């Protein structure tokens, strides 16, 4: 029998009590709370956990994620990676030959130090955070990881001119992502959020060929675990919603209205048992806006989604490190005090 999914159950139960789960995507403001920098937090799992725990203790969200990091798997596969002090690690374009896949397939990422840092962070979250907090971690999506390895422009071109090579690479990335997910599950992760921002640039046909089959493979591999799978796409993913919604994911995390997302239209397309997360603007509103701006956008979204039991209030993407604490506080308070 398929494992019971926590996120849908808790979302449904909250709605019955005229409440909402509140889960802003935030990791980097925790770095600010403990007075360190992003580089240290991403490479020192003690500081990483301390930052996440500070967020959980200070704001009490219903879901707590590790730091968002699109470089973990690529770095583990030997890709050149930059580690700025005050910005997330990044994977700049470097030379790649498809014949390297044979060598990359032999790499056991479970021995990678940065992978293990995130595993240790999740282990600490599992034992150190309250049971009420659902514990989640991010993984890079299969197509996005292929784009980081091959190059974003090269990957787009490959969808038309080198489809076999791109499929070969996506097979590899899916395999390695699944290995990472298995490690996260083994230490207590309850939610896996698949970050697939590069796929937002694909058309529906390309998406159906080069992203969603690999997402489905991951979902199928996790079918009998107790893990929940959330799909997060940056930018305008409205043209892909039908495919994502019916892929078997337990939730969809969506970018802001300014990025092109219409939550009400999404809600009409998504099955009732798939949770919708979104979508307060993380920069315009949360970083640069006033507390009144935050309150207004939270209220507007809560009003719009009032009739949908499968909704979790969140942000359109991860909050920047410099997001004012008062804005996060008013986000949480406004949502908690919202009257149905």
C-alpha cells in the first residue's frame, strides 16, 4: 500500500480547523539570524543546522527546509563551483563532453563532503526540531542538473539537435539525484522539493520529453516511502502546470504573480490531492516592501485561495538573506490571524 502523505493530510486538517499551513521558503535569513555567512553555512553543517533551527524557533513555520542550493549534486559530480561568502554557491559554465557521462556514472556521491554536509544537517533537523515541523530538503531537478553540467544554452539547443545526448545526460542526473534522495530519506527527511528552474524555459513538448519523464521516475522510485515530493519551478510555469499537476507530485511550489503565475487558474487545474504552495513575491514584497505591503499581499492571496483546501501559503522562491525580520514576522502573523 502506498505510504500516507503527511503534507496533504496536514493541509486538509488545518483547513477543517479554518487554518492554513504557513511555509515561506526561507533559509538564507537564518544565516543572518546567527551572524554567519552563506559560504560557511553551506559548508559547515553545524552552522547550517543552527541557521535552520533559528528560523524554526523565531518564526515557527509549519515546514522547514534546508538551505536552497542548486550546486550540491553538480559539485559532487566534479563540476567547477564558486563559493562566494554572501551568495549561494554557483556552477558557472565550463567545457563538457557527453563522453564524460561514463566517468560521471562511476562517481559515488554518497562520499562527497558537501552531500554529506546536507545529510548531516537533515539528520540534526530530524532529531532536533519539533515533530510539528515538517522537515524538507531540496534537490536539483534532472533537467536543471543536466543544464548545469552541459550549459543552459547548450541544453536548450540539445533538445532539438542532440536529443539522444541530452537524454543520456538526464538518465545520469536522475540516477544521482535519486541516490541523494535515498540518503536524505534515510536520515529523516519528510519532504523533498525538486528544484527545476531551467525547465521553465522549455516549451510543453520539450518539457514532456526532457523533464517530466525523469521527474516521474523519481516519484515512482519514492512511491512506497513516506516522503512527499514537491515540484518547484522558478519563473512562469503556467504553460507546464497540466503536466506537473498530473505527474504524481504531492505538491507544486509556484513563483510570484509578477513572474506570471495566476494561483486561481492553477487551482482550477490541479487535482484536489495535490497541494499548491505560493506565492508572495520574495524580492519586491518581502525584501523591498514595507510591512503594509507584505500584509496586503498575504491577505490578497489568502482571500483568493479561500475556497481551496489544498493551499499552503508560501513565498514564490527562497527569501534573500537580507529580508527584513519584521517582514517575515508580519507574513507569519497575518497568515496565522487570517479569518476564514
